C-alpha cells in the first residue's frame, strides 16, 4: 500500500507534463494534503465520502464559504479521477458528492484606492522598511501601580521622514544594510504600483519575467505567459508611461546589482559565461549572468497581506470603508 504522498508526487508530475504551472500544481497539492490530513486519509483506499462530507460540514459551521469548500472538493476529485485513470483506484470514492451552493455566499466587495490614497500608500511602502529602525520610544502610562513600560511610537506619514533620518544616523556604520532597506522599500512600492495600475493578481506578478515586458514600444505593455494567467489566454496589458519608466530603471538597477554580486562572489554559472566571453563568444544576456530574470521578488500571499496592512496603517487608509468595501491585493 503506497502512501498518499507518493501518489501525489506522480500526480504533480502528470500535471506539469500537461503544462499546468508550478504554482497551480503546488496550490492544488496543498489543498489535497490539508483535506487528507484533517480527515485522517493516509492511503487512497482509506478515502471515504462520508468523512469528506463531515469535514466539509464542519468547515461550513466554522465560517468557510461555499466557494472555498468547492475548491477543496474539486482539487481532491481531480486527484482521485487521475488515480482512477491510471488504475491506482477502481472507482472515485467521491463520485456524486454534492457541490455547495455558492449563491448564498457573502462575498467580499472590493474597492479601488483613490489617487490620493495610492500616493500615500506608495510613500508609506517606500519608506517604512528603513523607518522601522528609527521609530521613537514612548512611555505607556502605568496601570494599577505597575511600573511604566516603553514601546515604539506608531509610524505615520507625519513622522515617517523623521524616522528615516533617525534610522540613517543609528545605522550610519552599516551602509550596506541601509541600502538593502532602501532597495526593499523601492521594490515594494513598485510592486504595489504595478498591481494597482495593471490589475494583475499576486501570482501573475510573481511569475512575471523580464521577457514579458515590452517597455520600448510606442505603447509599452506586458505580455503574460498563458500558463501563469488565470484565464490561460496570455493577454497583453498596456502600461502607463511613468510605470514603464519605473520598471525600466528597476530592471537596469537590479541587473547591475546582481552582476556586481556575481563579480564579487563568482558562481560556476558566472565563471562559465565569463569564459565564453574571453573566448570571443557572444556576450550572454543579463538573465544568464544574474541567474534569474524575475522582475520582482514578490512575498507570498499571507506575507504580502501583512506588509500591506502595516502600510495602510502608516498611510492612514482604512482597509474596510464605511460601506463595507475592502481594499485587498487584487
């Protein structure tokens, strides 16, 4: 009897062979593993429909929406149908399991940022990584005779510039660290600006490569890879000229930094490319020298939400407005 993990390894390989992206393959596996783990299924033969239905019912009682529950069900059924197709199971044990009615779901209503809110958010996002090291300490009023405690004052747009200056003084003997935080803030701000001005999803932005950017055209645009796009169409997205300029400068600076690191601590790949140049071969691309052609290092979904929540607070932006509409990553 094979453990489920071994079947999942084969399932993942089959999905990749179909052209399904690594990200989607990984997300589907995460859903299957969670359901199997919480239902106690360790082998394919142990999967039982009534246990899955009980698990889904418990999820509904805890507030998980119908759409999310259906996503779990479909992920597992896709896996089980594959297992039947390659004779790892005789029948699908979840055949006939009902889908939850998504019409009753209370869906999140999104709202867009206003121009002023976006401007404030970009300021907060740019400065906060370094400003965090220059926050002032304030004394909390003691309660019931207890001794006073100290804490850091919250960052706001009114005090963030002063916090940045304090951080620079505090860290003056660590210029490389200061540079890292400045670059991090610049990258985060450009991630936010790109998301806001293109409508890309987090995963689509994370999958973006330099070859997807057409920045020197009369109308700059992004050409998505079909496998990384939700609708699998490989659409083109026009870019505002200021965003195109920002992306062009970011890629040039990122490539220069990566090449400097490679020269300082050469890798085998870099040495191989350098030898080619010495032999008179064609100069390699920036991607070959740096070892990566990703446009951004985008944090995972949960980390990005936490980062933005802190930036909203600094920018004075309410995540949920008085009409119940939410600002989120997408």
